[in-house]
């Protein structure tokens, strides 16, 4: 039986990865310091003998007895609201945390997969974004705590690959949504759904002309699983290329929730990227991966989930 260590395993994406790897007969060790991750996300795994949770901050050195075949590094606040609340922790987990994981991967001779992000492209000057684009990031802007941490984590991952021969992978994750997102995490999907379900105004930042492309979480984790088992070492974009303006997206959520909400325009946060859409040609070619869940279908499942948790 193979063992995978998942950092940030109690988070939104990390917890779905715990489920997926358990279903593929892996033993899963989940590390999380729970600053943004939540025990509810992994409660159903408590009695599973192949699953172990350890509350731990990976920005501190990691010592682990026993074999590890693979490390998936998913520990980091990822919502702009969260990383602005925890700027230093975000910088530390993307730098010291990733360094510690790479050191562990090196001694355990484990594969290593880094959760990177479309944020490394910053406010992109090319559209859609392909992996060869170097990005347009404000190095001292408010979002830099996340963007530059992830750019550093990509750099150190490639250095461990080149210098120590660690079998590393980098997935650049574009906006992803689905069950287990926190209703109050501040990102656009939970914000709009929570507001629509209460018939409260949907808060549009700026004029709503900025775009995003939304991937359902089951599609994303399938891409991550494929990448983890592939021969790819270069970064790969994972996301759904269907692009919406935030205004169109708000209207879609109002329609799907049958809400009476109106729109309320608020100030655009600083350095908010104007456009975002992945070019997924590399994932298609190298991983034979394509998102399968339409945005309508994924949003319906997410709305049902938020309805359920808000009635509990
Ligand atoms: N946004 C918005 N209203 C909200 C939350 C977010 O208009 O209540 C916008 C935000 O300004 C950004 C987009 O929606 O342009 C996506 O924001 P999110 O926080 O989900 O993630 P980002 O893609 O910026 O990392």
C-alpha cells in the first residue's frame, strides 16, 4: 500500500484529495494547522484505518518516521480575504513550508506535487494564460503575500528537481469551487450563493467586467491525480476555460437560486486581476485531462451543499 502525505488536507481541495487517494487504496496522512482548514471536512474519515490526521504547521521542520511515497503540498490560505488576514503565515507556508516538504520528499525519495495558482500570472497581460507566460505581479502589493509566496514555492520546487533530482510536479490551479468551501471565506462563489439564498444584494466589486473561469472541484482533483502519476515535471494549468464576467456570473447565480436579490456595486480590491482564463492545452496533451462538469451543473451541486449546511 502506498502512502501519501497531504498538507492542508483539512482544507477545501485538500480534503477532497484525502477522499480520492483513500478511494485509490492509498494510506493518507493529513497535516493541517487548521487556520483556514476545518475538521468538519475530514470528520467522515475519522474511523478510517488508512487515514491519519496530525494538527501541524508545516512552516516548522517536519520529522516523520516511516515511508512516504508521495507528498501533495496544499497548505496555504487561498481566499484573498484569508491571505490578507494571515499575510505572514501565507508567506511562511509558501516558502518555509514548501521547503520543509521538499526536504522530506528528498529524504523519503517521494514524489512531490505543489499546489500552485493562477495568481502567479498576476494581472495577466496575455489572455488566455499559458504556462510559458511569466506573469505580471506587483511584488509589494497586498496580494503579493500569496502571489510571491507561490512564485517562490515554484522556484524552490524546480530547484529541488534540478539539483536533487526530486520527482516534482506543479499544478497551477485556477478558480475552483464546490462543496466544503467555507460559506464565509470571502470568495465570489460562496459570497454570491450565501447572498442569493438570503435574497440579500450580491456584492459586485468594481463594475463586474473582470472575468474568471470556474472549475468544479471533482474535475480539479481528477487533474491533480493524473498529474501526480504522470511523468510531467513542468508546471501545468488546471482549470475550466469557460469564462464569465463577474456580472454574468452574478446573474447566473440569481437565476439558479431563484433569488430576488439585486446587485450592489462596491469598490474593486487593489490589484484584482482583470481577466483570467486558463489555456489547458498542456493538461489535455500530457494528462489527457478535460473538465467534464458544466458550470451550471457544478453550481447546482454547490448551491445544494450551501443550502444543506445553512439549515444545519
Ligand atoms: N468578487 C466580487 N464580489 C464578491 C467577491 C469577489 O465581485 O463578493 C470578485 C473579485 O473582485 C474578483 C472575482 O470576484 O474579481 C473573484 O474573486 P475571488 O475572491 O473569488 O478570487 P480571485 O479570483 O480574485 O482570487
